[in-house]
C-alpha cells in the first residue's frame, strides 16, 4: 500500500540517516500585545511565519546560501536514485539538477496565470517535469511505496523543501489550536503553502503534542492553501475562497479571525474581505509590519499578539 503524503512526512521524520536543517530560533521583537474580546466564532491561520517557523518566514525555492541548496539537491538526487538517468554533463550533479529545476520553475511562472495577479507555482510540477525527462532515460521508482507519479512528485517536493529550510512549530501553537478545537471553534488554514504543508504542519505540531491530529483540528474543507488555488496572498481568489468555506460552516467574515504575521499579505486583504484580524508579532524573522502600517486603517489589525496563546483572550 503506497504511503500517503502525510505518512511519508512522518516516516521521514523517524529516519536517523538523513541530516535535516534545524528550525530557526524564535527572536521576539520588542512589542506589547493589544488584546480585546471580539465577536468571533472561528479562526483562519496563516501557516509559515505564524504557526510554523521557517527561515525568512515563508517557503523558499532555494536556501539563502548556495552550499545549502547544493547539499539539498545532492541529497534529493541520491534519495530518489536519479543519477543514473541524468545526462552526464561536466560539473557536479547538483549543478545540472539546479539547471533543470530553474528551467522548470521559469516555464511554470511564464505559463498563463489566467489573469491572476498573484500566481502561485505548485512545487510538485517542477519535479513532475524533471521526472518525465528522467523517464525518457529509463528512470524508474518504487510505486509500491510512493504511489502513482502525481503523488510521487509531491513527496520529492517535500523532501527537497525540508532539506533547504528547517521548520518547527511556534511556542503554544499545538496547545492553542487544540484548545480552540476542543471548544468547538471551527479552524482552518488560509495560507501560502504547498501540497505538503498540512503534513509538515502536523509533523511540527507533534513535536509539541504527539497525539495532534491536523485532519481533525484543520479539516480539509477549511484548508485554503495557495498551491491548490494557484494564487498566493494577497490574492482575492484565495480570500474569496475563504469567505465561501467559512460560510459553509455558517460563519460570516466578521465572525472569523484571521491570524497572520504580515500587514500587507495577511491583515490588509483579510480586512478588505470583512474578516477580523490579529497580527502575530512574536518573531522578528517573520513579522512584516511598520509603525505607519499599524496606524493605517487599511492595514491596522484588530488585535496584536506576541504569543499565540493570547488568541484565547480574543475569544473571551
């Protein structure tokens, strides 16, 4: 029976033969919380930079330093046994693979966005392009473990991204989301991310709470992930989908709190679509806010959090 993407993420985490980058250390800014009860009954969370810490506060296609990216590419080539089907060009295997990756990414970015102002590239499509090229040279993989090609490339995408960016849950993330779930509050994800994002979130949360069940706390109908909609924040496409998803739960936007760490990508578009807003100012690495932005009515959040558990005060 092939592993699901979530099962694959869990299995990788249990391996001791692979080096993984560490999650970034949380660096709290000098900020004071601004809290008040709001008439909200549900919450939509940003993932990276709000629930899950990654370098720079968002997913990246390459690491900050080339040697880290090269090491991640080499590790991916070895893990998925790609070398035998790669062209023998002069230079390191990682150089040729990065060339293939960049070419695929560029082509996907240049493909028609359907009028979307903020298009998102699905990471697995980069690897789908590469795997198809390798298969022209008799490349094969273990379908019994990885599943059909469409699922296989998602697992490669996670492996590569996990190799360039360490990830870890912010303090209190598992606790506060589990408490809200236990209190019957609908919760979802409204976030820039990829197909592997829910699985990666669960993996990070289980470091804090071994029994955490992301499918229960964040049910699939309430997971509004940019890769699925081919649109990233602050796209109207993504936020309109969030309005519809919460309406299916009987909630108006004014009854839903959106929590994020960026005024421009999270707070402003959420306010535009009628949501209540909370800025997470708990980490310099992800916080994207200015004093002027905090005063501007278009970007000023309803509340400011310095710790995730302060959300409980907003719900009263």
